[in-house]
C-alpha cells in the first residue's frame, strides 16, 4: 500500500472539499470518492460538482455505486422504523454499513493506506490500550462525533479527519481564499435522500423498496405493499398516561417522541408525544414534565475506547461513569452505565439528572472525561 495515498469521501460540499485540500497540502496523494447512494436530482448535481472540485484540486476522482446497499441497509431501516413507531438514526447506520465499507473497498482497490472525510470530529489512538476511538470536535456546537460511534476498530485505524480543530467559519473562509467555490453552500439536510423532508410521503411512495430481493412475484409484492399502506394509514387513539382516550390520530407514522406541533388535537393545554404504542395503534400524550426520565436501556452496542471484555468483567452490580448523548443535538448528561442483569448485551443508563424525550431508535453515545467515545448503542 501507498502510505501517503488517501481516499476521501468527496460530496461536493465545503467540508469535504476543504478536507481534500488540507490533505493534499500535507503531502498526501489524494483521491476523491463520490458515493452514489440514492438517486435524486440534488445527488446527481453533487456528483458532477464533486468531479469538478477534484479537477480544480488536481486530484484523481472516482465514483462508487452503493445504491443497492444503501436502499437495503439505510432506506429500508428508516421506513420500517417510522412504520413501527421508532425514530431512526440513518446517518449512524449509513456510516457503519455503507459509507465506510465503500471507502475502505476503494482504499484497498487503489492501494491506498487511509480513508478520510470532512467530519468535524477527531480520530484518536489510546496508547495504553491500543484502541482507536472518535473524539469530539474542538467546537462542540459543530461536533459530529455522535454519528460516528458505530465505527469499528478496523475502520478507525485507517481513518483521517483533517477538519478536527477547525471551526466552520474558518473552513468557509479557507474555501473562499483558495477559490473552491463551495464557501456559500448550505449544510446538508437531515435526511439526505428525502429532498422534501417529508418522510411520511416518501415512505408511502416507496414501499416497494421494502420487498426488493424477496422471493415474491410482482403481484405478491403489490399486494403486500397495499396491506402495508393500509396499516400506515390506519387511524388510532390519542390517550393520556392513564390510558384514557383523548381523540383520534392520523396514523402512528406521523408522530415522534417529544413532538408538540401538528398533533391537531384541542385539549386546552400544551400536549406532547410521550410514547408510541404500535401494537395498540395508540399515541400517548402528556405534559412536558412527563417527558423526562432518569434511565434508558441500550442495545446493539459498539465499543470504541472501552474494551468490551473489560466492561463484561464489571458485572451487573458495578458501573462506570460517562457523559451520554441521547440525540444528535443533545449536549450530553452525566450518567452511570452498568450491564443489565437480564440482558448481557444490554447496558442500563442511569442519568444523574432527568433527560427529556429519550427516544427508542435513537443512539445513546457514551463519552469519557476527555470527550472520547467509549461506545454506544440504540435506545430500546
């Protein structure tokens, strides 16, 4: 392998283009890599822009096609999560199952040694344990470490993140100064493959994705999609925390934990979604105070700095202290982590202060005192 050769995910935005420039200035032989994931008009424009940026930077450029994997791993997951009353985290899953595998494949095929991205986070090697981890960005407001908790030791050992230590304003100014033309590009939207932002309509319009690759005839797929659409459109009851019916909702897919706007129910007081019960077609409403909890259960764990064997030796009666983020925009709360006595693959999180709207389907990410990721998993 060429130790100076680096494959960088080049999206056409300001962050990845400046990251590519910085790597080139540091002496790396940089190859820009655009990943085709879900064909939209904006993604087609981004691919063309990424190619032009690579030419402007004087680096090689390649396009990898991961549309099939993206639909299977990410799009299907998002749709099923909303249908089943959970709030998905598509970026976390994409990084682990699609984006990094694509970059590493390109790395191996081209004889490179590293992959890189324009994330605002850092990669750190703990000398004492020999384990790799992600650490928070210098400017915490822009920190993107949360979405990277799922990366493995193998992936992290090859990863560079040249924007660690940079502020967004500095990156935009650098793009302007070197003439990249990306300095005024807006940040990418939350769900990159749903241009309208309307995940409900997107799900209804793309139900066929859920049946791709299954041993079914086209007629069977159409019938299954029709039944699923009926389920999505099925109305149910708004209930209070005691189970008393308050009104009728428009289908559980339309609601997420903590939601207040768009409930379309007049109760004479502010109401929030506290819980979604898909088996009963019920959406539980409460006041804001009832959204707070002092604990959470976390599964599907991935450990970075924390050695999973060390955690196992702690036992269910022991615990470790960490800062825990329960959503991307959450600042983090001090908590104690211990193994569940009933589920050895589950961590119990006990918050030192109650946390609002802890949501099934979202990630809980654990940080040590040096802002390094110990690990994380999915809230259940």
